[in-house]
C-alpha cells in the first residue's frame, strides 16, 4: 500500500493549519483592548509593588580561619593522619566554624544586644520605611515569657508627650514613663537625641526574640565558596545598609568572643587548679619553716660543725633531685585524683601542669577539644543526642588513656624517688659521727627544700598560664569587614516590569483561550469540520432585526445573498425534476428551522417556482405563527378526517404569489403516529405533482424521531446548526445519521453566524460589505503565508 499522501491532501492540511493560525491571530487581534487594559493594570501593579516594597541590600564580609588542614605541608597532613582525632572522624575546622556561625544561639545574642526584636518605622508619602535611629526608644523593662507580636502607633503631642495606640490600647504618656501592655510586658519610652521627632506617623513592632531570630537567620548566608582556602563568606540581606552592617559586625564580634572564651576556659581551669595547690603548698611550706625555726631556737643551733657541713654538701645533690622527683609525683597524684573525680570529668584539663611529654600533650589537646566541642553542641542538642553520646565515648576513652599514661609516668617517678631516697639514706648513714641534733635538722631542711621546690614550680606554672591567656587570639579574623552593596538586590525594577508586561500579555490570552475551552457550543466552521463529515452547504449571518422575512423585505441584504448561495448549492443535490422535497431539522428547538424554511422558500419562489411550506412539527409548531397564517385546519385534519382534501389544507402566502403553506393544524395527541398515517404517502405524491419545491419544517431530530419518519420522503435534508447555540456533542447525532445512512443527502446549514467569531472568509461573505479576507490582518497573514 502506498502511504504517501497525494498533493491535494497535503494542500488541504496546509490550508486547515493556515486557517487555524489565522483564527488564532484573529482572536488575539480582535481583543486588543483587553491586552491594552491588562498590560496597563499589570504595569500599574508592578509600579505600586516597587513603590511600597522596601529595597533590600546585600551586606558581605569575609573571615580567615587559621586552619592548618588547608594549605598545610605534607608533614602536617601526615601528622593529622596519625592524630587520634582524625581516626575518630573529626570534621575540618573551617566547616566547624561555619556551623558555629550558623547557630541560632549566636544570632540570639545579637538580637538581644541590639534589641532587634523592636522595629521602628516611619510613614512618609503613604510609604512606611524602617528607621535605624528613631527619635524615641522602647525599652522592655519586664517582658512576658512569650512576647506576642504587637504593633504600636506613636504620635507626637508635645515636646515631652506622646500618644501610644494599639488595637486594644490607647494612652497619652510622657517620655520616660512606663506602661504595661498585655502580651508584651512593661515598656518604657525614652527620648533619643539622634533622630528628629516630627509630627509624622511612627510605628513600632515588638516581636518575640525567637521570631526575630528566625527572620534574621533566613536572611543570613554562611558559605565556604572555595574548598582550597580557609575563608568564610558571610552575607546578610537587609533593608537598611547601615543597620545590616552593624548586625553582621555584632555577629562576628559575638563569634570571636565565644571562640576566645573556649580557649580561655582551659587557661582558667589550669590557673584555678594551680591556685588551689599553691594555697595548700604555701601552708605546708610555712609549717615546715616554722618547725625549722623552732628547732634552731630550742636546740640553740646557731652553726653546724665541720662534719655537718660536709654532710650537707654531700647530700645536697641528692636532696635537689629528690625534691624534683617528689614534685613530679605530687603533681601526678593530683592530676590522677582530678581525673578520677566524676564531678570534674566534664571540665577541661589543666594541660600546662603535664610533664613535658609529646604523648601527654597530644592526648590533652584532643581531650580539651572534645570537651569544648561538647559544650558547643549542647547549645542546640540534648544530652541524649547520638552525637553527644559519641563525644562522651571518645572522652571516656581518652580519660582512660590519660590515666594509664599518668600512672605509668608516676610509677617511673616513684622508682626514681625511692632510688634517690636510698642513696640519700646511705650517704647519711655513712656519717655516723654527726650529732643527733644536726641529723634531725638535716631532715627538716630536706623537707623544707622539697616543699620550696614544689611551690616555686607551681608559681612558675601560674605565671606561664596567665601569660598564655593574654596571648590567646581567635581562630578567625576579619579580612573584609561588613559592607553593603551600593545597589539594592531587590526589588529589581526591570525584572518586575518585565514580569508585569508578560503577565499583562498572558492574562488576556488565558482568558480568551480559557473561554474557548469552557465553551461547549459550536463557534467556528473548523469545529464543525472536525466533528462531522457532513458537508456545510449553507451559511446564514446573524439577523440584526427581528424580521423573519429577510428575503422578501431586504432582497439585496447579505443574508438574502447567502440564501441565494444556499439555493445554488441545493441544485447539486436536487438534480432532477422529481427531486424536489427539502427536509429541515436540527438538534433542538430554537436553531432557526422556521426562519430558514421561510426565507429559503421565498428565494426559491423568486425564480418563478411554486414552493410549498409544510409545518410538520406537530408538537411545537411555529412556522404559521411567524407567517401570521391561521392554523385552524392543516396537516393533522387531513390525516384524521378522510373528508378533508388536499386543496382544503393548502393556503397561499402574501409574501409571494408562488408560495403556499400547509400548517400543522390542531396538535394531535400522537404526533408520531399521525406522521405515519396511511394517507401521508398519497398526500406527498399529490403535492409533488402540484409544486416545484416542497420544504418540510420537521421537529428536532435530537429529541424525537419525527424527522427520521419524514426523511423517507425527503430528497435532501438540511441539518440546522446555530452558532453559539448548538452544542458540540449534538453534532454526534448528525454524524451518526450520516454514517448509518439513516438519512440521505445530508447537508449542514449554519445559522445566526457572527462573522468575527465564525472564521475568516466563510461562505458567500457579506455582500456589499468588507469581506473578511479583505481585512488588513487577514491580508497580512496571507501575504506572508503564515502556516
């Protein structure tokens, strides 16, 4: 089979597509006032939006984080791999700092310090704008637990008096006076010398801390744009550039203070521990010195013998080393006790007290870092959080390792101490000639020296801790301070106007095409062609007047010419003299069958042919009434009474000497059976001998079957379709009749056509008027052959 379409088919498809496109443009062009009005309204709305929407500025800042993991050398990276924290899955420090800057707790401190939950606005020229420095200041002396968002209107009465109004409160107060508001608390209004207090309208919005924090958090952006560097980009969008810069500055300062407080916590803990030990050692040292002094006074020991000096000299080195060993053992005992104390398990470890050992230093740094991280996380999560529990497990493991190392180191120092004691006792035993008094003195002196060494060691560590605290710096520093952009980021005028223009164009298009989609009635010829194969053989324009005798009274009108075109088209159906019966039907009443029958009969009669109109709608006749003919005797009389002859029911019409009518007569109780009467076929045969054309005005075929009963006599059947009245689904009726061959020679006549809605260049056109195809836009489309 050859599937290639012939040229005529392709040409017809192209014509249909061209007509559809013309129809599309025609609809849009026809409604150009809609577009003009819609564009004007949308642009006016866009202008109003820009006028009343406060501009938003972008404030940016940059922080440099001291991160050894980025930009470090290979040795540092290798060290990080060996670090126990790396094995535990610790995050990059830059990423940690980003998360800290995003915490709600940090923004809450900013809101509380700057009182950002109190917003001041001033109305000028119908536009309200936020003020940074208002001429007055609201202070919440005692707020409720949850502040309810409240709008205050402030009006100046005199230099020292103002009027405060809310939806449920109104009061005149003096500046500095306090008042109470339900849902807010006790408020005091103070004068502010920064701004000028004029007679304009001022408004104050008081919000809860939580809601204001949530607003600012949504406007804050914290990112690391480049993963290869340790720079954090801060961004804040705000309507007031200066206030936005101060908010971002305060946020950075709060972050820096929090960072320093974490570092100072370790130094403070160490310093506190040292002070406690110093107080205890000082007391013990004082007791020993008092014992030495008392011993000398009691024994009148002013000077030692040569043998005693020799003993002191020989045992001096042993005593010094023994004192150092005793100091280390004492410190390690205290540290061990400190770690075993459960209440101090969650406190940072005094790392400066540790022996100079790399293992201890590494473990302590990780231990303190985990404790600080735990405190940070508790700002946003609870003790039951899996993350906190994971940190607790890591802390417990590190404490166990630290205790093991401390005990191992302590055992080593104990062995050294015991060895030194043994050597010292041996040296002392060798000098047996020393008097007992001097030997006792040497013991007191040795104890004094040990306490003194420990005291000096603790004093040294205390000074080192104090110095290290003063040298602490934040992990991040500002390299680009907060600065607002010159131009606002919103609203963007050009974009808003463009959106307004686009919406202004789209709204009428949606309305036009939406109207077509919702319209279920026949509107265009293309719809008829698309729904049925029955050809359209006549197209009648809308009748502006109520005159049903258009052809008789307005013979040169456009509608008369359209009936002439219909008469011409009928000649292709009624090819012989025997084919003369024309049946008119439709889907429902009110589609113009009677109007079409009258004027079609008149146009046929003008050619000198005898035309008979038969009013065969026995249920709701209207033809005789339109022609003002008496309906006392007619078709029903003929079928019921055999005495009534054909000439008795035929009546002449005054509109044309060649026109006659058979009215319906009295309405029968059984119209369908009346049409099936045995006398009807003979009546039709007699009438065909007398008249050249017989036009039957039948009932609607979509409701009853009368028209199908009469179709057996018809040579051509005209199916009336009225624009904007006949439903699209009703064309399925005529299509079914056509496909099933229940009616022969079917043709559609479209009635009551409004040219601009029906389509370009339909039918005969409007004779004597501009044709649709001569329309300027139609010519334009044809010129460019738009498909």
